[in-house]
C-alpha cells in the first residue's frame, strides 16, 4: 500500500521560510512526476511545483523565484523549500506522486500559515 506523509508545515511570519518534506512508502513502480499542490480555504486545489528529473521542474507563476522543489530518489522523498513566504501562501500543502500509467497518489496534507 502506497503512503505519502508530509511534514514541515507550521506558522511563519511574512518573509519567513519553511521546508516541506514528503516521504513515500510502498512504492513498487516507476514515478513519472512528484508534485506539490495546495488548497486555501474556499479555493480550488492548485499545482504549486513539479519535478520530473533533476533538470526538469515546473512552478506556478505565483511561487517562481521563491519556492524550490527537489527530490531524493533513494528514499522516495520530495521536498519544497519555501522562502519569502506571503500571507497568500497560506494553505494546506499536499504531496502527490504520479505513476507512468497516470495513477495519482496523495498525502493527507500539512498546514502552512503565513501571518504576523
């Protein structure tokens, strides 16, 4: 059974930083993409960042230059370094892995709150 567990969320002041982690277990297949999504109250879930290989990453325009996605294939982990956080970054952040067959797997999320 595949499980994704996020950690690293919390309360931070505007301008601060957080580093989210997602560790997977039960992975027995090749992973096509590792993604971070977020969902703010009353809003749709949105794709924040994706990593396909060490040199192939994508970011939402709203986080470009502030967030960095990385991965560790030895332990099936993905990370999201978030710098210069803004109140509008407040959301539940979800880890998502996608198989080459397009089957998605989700974590339960970690809350990030940016407030003074």
